[in-house]
C-alpha cells in the first residue's frame, strides 16, 4: 500500500462530475424545500427524545437536528418534491444521528446498539 500510494495521489485519476456553479445551484434549490411547522416540531421532538432517553448517555445536539432537517430537504429535492415529508425524516434519522449519540449502560443491556435505540425512539415518537 505504501509503494502504491507514495508515487502519486489516487485523486489525480478522478474526473469531475460537476462544477462549483452546479453545486451552488443544488444548495440553493435544497434550501428552498419547505419544512412545515409540524415536520420541524417532529425533528425537535426526536432530538429531545434522544436527550431524555435513559438508554442514551449522550443524546443528539441541536446541530444534529439542523443536519437532519438539511438532509431531509435534500432527500425531498432528489425526489422532486418542494416539501419535506415525515417519511424523509424517518428514513434519515438513523444514518444522520447514529454517530452523534452514545449508549448508556442501560442501553447496552436493553438495546445493544445505537441503531436499535434510535429505531425504538422513532417508533415511540410519531410525526
């Protein structure tokens, strides 16, 4: 591996698939996707539930909630919608929040993983 990568960067062989202008347009388009008050409240409740769950030693931060909102907007835009659905939030909650939380000792005993703890919270906190 050292011999292979010390001669050059594997990034040199990559071909761009877009340009900065297209990325800026995508960011602007995603920012226009509507997030209704009930969907925003749902995200807040999910984040709050991670911080109050006895199964978690460390819950998700407000910034995690912002990232969940942003990714839900991106998913809606990729699906051609101008608004977020609760399904977008539910589909992305585990991948967005999983690395941002820590299990408590109770959580390790009852759930075994942060994914299982998040799935339980999603089942308990409905849109």
